[in-house]
C-alpha cells in the first residue's frame, strides 16, 4: 500500500513538472539533469562503493518501493489524454501496456542515483555495517514493517496537521478579537 501511495505521489509530482514544462514549450530534462545532486564538494565515489550502496538500497526495501512508479506514470499520462479522446480508450490501454514495458527498465536509473547518493554520504565501513544490519533478523523485520509504519504515520500526520491548523486558526481569531478585529 505504501509503495502504491509513494508511486502515485511521485507520478503526480512528475506530471505537474511535465505540465509546467509543456506550457513553456521546453522538453523535460533527462533524469540525470533533473535529479538533485549531492553537494558540489562530494566527488563521484568509487564503483565498488556505489555497488555496495546499491546493495544497501535493495536490502532496505527502497528499490522495491519504485516497482509501481512507471505504471503509475503511464496511468497518469493516460488520464491527461482520455478526457478529450474518450473513444481511444482501448488504444490508450494498448499503448500504455507497451510504454510500461518500455520504461520499466528506467527505474534502474533512479535506484542507481539513490545508490550514488548513499555512497557519497557513507564510507565503505559504514555501508558494510548498514548492509549487515539489513541482512540481520531485525533489519529484515524493519524492511517488512516499514510500509505499515509509513502508512500509519501518514494517517496520524494528516490528523495531527488538521488539529494543529484548526488550533492555530482559532488562536489567530482570539488574538485579532483582542484587537477588536473579527476574522
């Protein structure tokens, strides 16, 4: 469930960026140019460090959270065209299936970029300790449990933000009422 929510959020943000780009008539930047880069002082780490970092990313379950990103992007893109072309639904489904297969390997670019980010921030020894943790029983339990924790956290944070926002609005009203202003 978390992976689907994450994929949908990622797809929505990508579509917003794509729509903004389309309005300015510029082609979207390739992933390598669009992705946030490590601080300028961080050199490209050695290949063996990136490879170890990639193992950590995969062991952590982060890479599996991107499995549904491409299908979500394709579905979001289809939803841009279908309202004005409802008679092409079957064709959109056919082309969508084709594009899912075509673009799914590109998830590797994202995972590799994440691995580079890890490798730039952790030493080989730190990565080995992180890897050992994720290979342990506790690490595997964490990987299995994180999606449900994230889902619960998301729900709790939504409730919390609503309550805090309501309380802040109430305090604004109180403070302005003291000044003789009704909001």
